């Protein structure tokens, strides 16, 4: 056995070193998950939200309150429609990192048909005026990041992670701990995910 190891030291090293790195990485991940506190605040995200003139909905935090504005579509001087894309709003529940869509009912009609650029603030029971802060990191120290940010730069993850689907999702991170949002890899709500804010306790 000793002679075999001496003669094939390069092969042995090529096999054992990656395995040792995987073990070290796994232990480090488990320790981090135990040491770093669990998140405490649900939060809001929007998908298909571009922060430009294609968005019919706007999600703003004004004095720590959620304000949702709907901007009626209209044609500009180039005969192109403005505000013709409807974003989707989701609440992420930190107990299991599941996602629940918040329905955004559209206004029935314009209050003033002569004003092509009319917008209206929506009043959605239980949602409009919700206490929200949009600072990073949040009150519990976690930050929202797209997977391209929390995935990038971690050489152990890049080399040994078997689940590269995280590249299409998002997560909250704190002190090396990353908790991915369940379902963010699914097509129905993964596109152009934007952080809106952390929900404050009543």
C-alpha cells in the first residue's frame, strides 16, 4: 500500500483533496447556519419590475409605509405605449421562505379621461399603508441579494455546489449565511426580481 501511494501520490491527491474541501465546506456551512440567527422579518419583492416608463405599478416606501401607485397606459408622441407592463408583488414568509402573491386589482376607469398621464394611488386592504422599511441590511441584519451576487465569489460554492439553479433565484444573506427563496427558480415569478422592503411588526 505504501509503495502504491508513493508511486501514485498525484492521483491520490487529486481524489482526496477535493473530498476534504467538500467536507470542510459542508462543516463550515453547518456551523454558519447554527451560529447566525434566523431572519425575523417577512419582506416584499416585486417581479417583472423595471423602474422605468414600462411599469404601470410603482411600489414606494414613504415614511415607512408602502404606497402602491397605478399609472394608466398612454401613448407618447412616438405612438408607443407607456406604462403597459404590470409588475407582480409577493410577500416572502421567513418561517419557511415561501412566497405568496399579493393581488393588485386594477382601477376600473380613469377619473379624468382628458388626462392621458393619470395615475392613482391604490387602496388595498391589509397591504396599502403596510409598515415597511427598505434599508439594507434590514432590522435583523439580513440583506436581500440576487443569486448572481451571493453566489459569485464563493469559490467553494462554485466548485462543489450541485445545485446551480440558484443562479436564477434570490436569497437573504447575513454573515456568510444565505437562505434562498423557495420557488424563485420557477418561471412564474423569477424575472427581474426587485427588493421592496422589510415588513415591520405591528
